């Protein structure tokens, strides 16, 4: 395992709940944390066993004890923090959505290429055993030509996350930038295809404040002609999650898979009947970190690259524009 030394930009929930453990499980160490608030940085460092803390971005990105930074601040901050880290020669794993505009996200990718540092986007769902098994089954022609997909990703935003996501438009709030961007990435990965057009309608059921959408349904058209339906929400407690691909010769039906947990099941249904695919569940974030560490060591790529982050974000932005305009929108990337 590669000993990557991490600096955290953002004293966030996702880092605390998943990423710090995953970095350590994948053989890395967490050296320092940066928060905009010095006292929060210190408390967070103590609570999570991190030796150093700072409220100074430059101090963190220029720390010679750090090889890579993980950015998990609110979305409007990703770009500048990312550019500062790449300029300082650090490898960067950035949370989704990479930025608030495609031009910004592209600039982040370009700078990492220019500086020769590894860039990943934290689209964890590519690492799920369910989605990897579906991708393999499709590649092995188990369902013939994929014609339709359905993504069920309507969940309930837990009270401790009911902050900027539902209140702050300038932070990139709303269900599309939070969840649809993951759907787009998972569809791209499972289908090995690219979305070209999106139609969508949003719902504002009252959790989102000031006109921020808290539910969305829509359709993406892919290069192959496949149509993918997506349903995302912050407001439904009991819907359950799922991902289905229906082809000319069979269907793949996954349940309980659009989640942070290593769980879920996939059924293959075709002329031979039904069978459950064999799955080797593994912590999604730890797998993502393992591949990132390998990439830092010059072996392979992160599970979702910077380019993946740009393309998946382009589909989410198209969904936003489609909902706002009532038109079918071409995906820009
Ligand atoms: P949080 O709200 O927990 O953290 C975001 C920022 O809010 C932190 O960087 C911190 O700023 C500030 N903050 C956090 N808690 C407090 C507090 N108690 N008081 C004051 N400020 C606080 O966000 P998430 O962890 O949910 O999301 C962060 C990023 O990660 C987003 O980009 C999101 O889209 C992404 N994400 C990705 C997931 C994935 O599975 N890929 C899952 C969840 C989120 P500071 O650092 O300055 O203190």
C-alpha cells in the first residue's frame, strides 16, 4: 500500500463520517486539517486524531508533510482551494460537484494536468460492488443491448445535513447538484456511455428554502440512444433506492444501492430466469482511496477522474437548465 499523507480542506461531516477512516484503511495518514475557523479546526483535529490544524489555506497546501489534499468544503469554495492545492504541487481529491460552473471545473482539471498531479472526483458510487457487477454484466452481454435505465435516489436528508444544501443557493444548494450529479456519474460508469440531452422537472416541497429544489424527476438521453429516468429527493423517508438497466435480452435490477453503505443486491432477469449476482461488498470510500493511492504511485487512475467530475457535472447542470427552461437541454461536456 502507498503511504499517502493527506491534508483535509474542510472540517466536514463527510470527512469525519467516511473519508478519514477510508484514508487510514487504505494505508494513508491524515496529517492536517484546515477549517475557516481556527477553533473548529483545532476541535476537529483533536476529535479525529489529526496532528496539525490551521485556518490558513496557504499554510496547508504548502505543508511539505502533505502529499495530497481532500477538499470537502461547501461547493462554491472547491475551485479556489483546488487551484491553490494543485499550484502547490499537491495531488487533489475533490468532492462533487467539482465547482459551480463547467469552465471552473475544466480549469481545475487543466491545472492538475499542467502540474502533473493526480486529480480525482469523489463519486463514491462507482466503487459499489452492485454497480461494478452491473457494468461487468452489461459488458458480458448478459442483457443484450441496453435500452433503458431507471435510477431511484429519492432519500431523506438527515437533520444534521439540513444546512447549506437546502438554504444557500450561493453554495451550490439543491438536490440536483447534490444527488443528480451522482446519478449521472453512476449511469456513465455502469453503461459506459455518455449523456447527450436532459429533460427535468423539479419539485419544491418545502424543505428547500427560498426556491431551492428538494426533488427532481427527469430523463437523460445517452449517445447509444438509451433513455435513463432519474428520481432524486431530500424529502422521502421510505422510498428505498435502486438502479435498473433494461436491455433487449434481459434486465438488471439493483436495490438498496444508491447509498454510502457497502450493501445492496442485483438480480439478473433474462430467458434463463432470475439469478442474484455475486457481490463482494467493500467500503466504497476505502476502495476509492486505494485506487487514488495507487494513482499517486503511478499505477492506474482514480475511480472517478477529474474529467469524470466535469462530465457528470455537465449532466447535472443540463438538468438544472432543463428544469428552469422547460426544454430538453444538450449536455455541454
Ligand atoms: P458539511 O456541512 O458537514 O461541511 C461543509 C463545511 O461546512 C465544512 O467544510 C465546514 O467549514 C462547515 N461546517 C461543517 N460543520 C459545521 C459546524 N458545525 N459549524 C460551522 N461550520 C460547519 O458538509 P458535508 O460534509 O455534508 O459536504 C461537504 C462536501 O462534500 C460537499 O461538496 C458535498 O457535496 C460533498 N459530499 C459528498 C459525499 C459523497 O459521498 N461523495 C457525501 C456528502 C457530501 P470549515 O471547514 O471552514 O469549518
